[in-house]
C-alpha cells in the first residue's frame, strides 16, 4: 500500500474544510465512483480523482472533492479531504456529520481485490482510532435519504460479510521449533514403544540399548 498525498495527486486546494466532531461520528460509508471503465494504474486513478474534483467544485459548487480518501484495486490510498474533515459525499449535512466517506475505485462489474479490501480495513482502523465512537460500516445506499445504488452489489456484499471490519491485533505466533527438535519429537514416541515391546519380550540387551537412545534423545530435546 502506498499513501498518496493531495499534492502528489495534483489536487487543487480546498475552498474550506470543516473538522468532524468525534462525539458525532458513528460510522463510515463506502462509495464507488460513477465511472464506466476501469482504472488500474496510479496515474490513471489520479487523473480520475482530479476530474471528479473539478466536477464537484466547478459543476456542483462544492468546497472540494466529496470524499475523505480513495482506495484503488492495488490497495493504494489517496488523500482527498482527509479522514478528519467532514465529507460532502453521503447525501445531506446530517449524514455527513455522522459518517466518514471512503471512495473505492471499483468499476461496474468489477470485483474488489484482496488488496483493496485489506487497505480499506486498514483505513477504517485509522478512522476508528480517530473517532472511537465509530462502529458502523455502511454502504452509501444504507444511509442516503432516498437511497442509491452506490457502492454497488460487490462492495455491499463484502460489507454484509464483514470483510471490511478491522481485525483485532493477532497475538504473536510462537516461534517455529527448530527442525532438529521436531525430528526428536517424532522419534521419541516410536523408540519408547519399541522399548516397551522389547521389555515385554524380555530382550534385555535390546531394551538397554533403547533406554540409552531414549535418554540421549531426551537430553537433546532439553538442550
Ligand atoms: Zn456514494
């Protein structure tokens, strides 16, 4: 994942930013763009973002591109308004006050990649670190007054499956045992069984040999 600042993407300066109030923020909404094709290069995504910013500022007369951040199919993240700034994407002032807004750059009929899904989880974790009361992850259509098809069936399905839920920190896995240790572990029970059989048949020299081998192996295991 690479994080591209506004400057790197070549976005125009905002005409005004309103900070979100952590007391108001209860969730984050996922969006898809109105795009007919696909964008699979950083330069291609950046050109689209500049175009959408122009449309939002010049045609819609908004203060900036509507979303807080964008995430592409390679898992790259693009700063737009920023996670701390109120979006203009969710439908009206009330839902913009209560929800953040991420733009997933997924074309129609395109499945979100594992890289996009993982980067989105990571950005939602960053959003929650900033807004501790935020618990909901919704598709735009779930909160927009009047509804909308956004973010499309594929993203909406992943929301339903919990694929964007940030994962709790995993406990560190214990280090793998060295291979000699694993070999010794595998051999000891076999030798012990052989020794029991040997003792039953009263084969004293063989039993002694096996006992010595077992003692030696257990010493290796403890070393
Ligand atoms: Zn939307």
